C-alpha cells in the first residue's frame, strides 16, 4: 500500500516542482521585460524637449548647487624642485535636475552618456599638464532627478614647496573656467575631502574643504568663479617602508639622496697625498 502511495506522490510532487520553477522563471522574464519597457519609456519621456545646453536653475536666479566628494586614492610623489604633486583622485559630483525626474515603478535609476545631459564644466584648476582618465566617466540619474557624476583621474598638480621645509601643504583645486558663481556654486555642508587609507608613497593628511572665489578678468570681467579646494598636508618623515631616500623626490642628485660625504673624504685624502 505504502509503495503505491509513493508511486503516486512522486510524480505529483515532481509536477508541482516543475510548475513552480517554470512559473518563477516566467515571472522573472516578465519582470525583465517590464524593467526594459519602463526604462525605454523613461528615457523617451524625460529627454523629450530636454536641452542639455540649459543649466537646471529651478529657482532662478539662484545657481546650480553642486555637492562634491573628492577622494585622494593614492599619492605617488612630490617633486620639490619641479613643485608638482602626482596623485590619483576619485571625484563624485552630484546636483539636481528636476527635468529628469520620474515616478518609479521598477526603474529607480538610469545611466546615460555625458552628452545627453547638462553637466558642470569642472576640471582640476591647478593641473600641471594633461589630466588622465583612469576609466570612463559615469553619469547616473536617480528617479528624483539627482544626477551623480563619477570620475577617476591621474593628475599632476602644482604645489608650492620649500627645499628646507619638512612639511608641505599641497592643494587640489576643482573649478570651472566657463561657469561663474551666478551659474554654479558648491554646497560646502554636503561636500568632503577624503584621503584613502590605502598605502601611499608619502605620508599625508587632508583637511576640510574650502571654498574660494577667484577673478578671471581675461574670461569675464566683473565676475568671480567658485573653486573647491582640498588641502593635503605632506610630511617628510622618512618613515615609510621601502623609501630609503626620504619622502620627497627631486631631479638633482643631492636632493635625490646620493651621499656626498664619502666622496668629499676621498677627495681630501687624495689632495693630501698629492701635496
């Protein structure tokens, strides 16, 4: 009797398992289709009549307010003679563009190309040469119209140094040569300068961000341009593993740590011997 019951139960159980699996797979495929359909509809709707040339100044004449997180991932070197600092930074800037908001059902965010949206024309202002993109910039739009820009850069920045100093302050400055304070400004209450805890070639700390207003009369008279400034405090502690020449580098042999005393001693002995 038990054997017959088992013979009946096993096929029935297998049928229900297969049906449940098929239903689950069908639901997943249906959800994927809904997601794609909604995403396509969102892009078609929010970008209809959208002009990326126009800044999202919802409360005109107030400027577009930018929140910034500048994270120094790695400090490579400080050249005290050339007065340059080499580092890798990760930059996140976010702002509101309510023209690109929607009521989310499934899709909470979309990723778009930079050319499709208005973006603040930001760059590292005190760069010494061309800045290099480590990877492609990413632009994510949330359903509430908040836009997040992510960039990772390798930069060489100018840094005023002193050959006799053991501590140097180096700034990384973010700004725009195109947009003045009437168009953009920085939200200093929701911005930060960060220093990664990963190993750096030199020992450093980072302070709170500062806001500067600078005049660029060659670009626009009677206008000031906002700058977001992160200040690095770099020490020549000669403490770090593998760095036997000290923290600071230089292009001349003396500053690079080549010992001169043995050569002076040998030269003195030879002069005494000759005389």
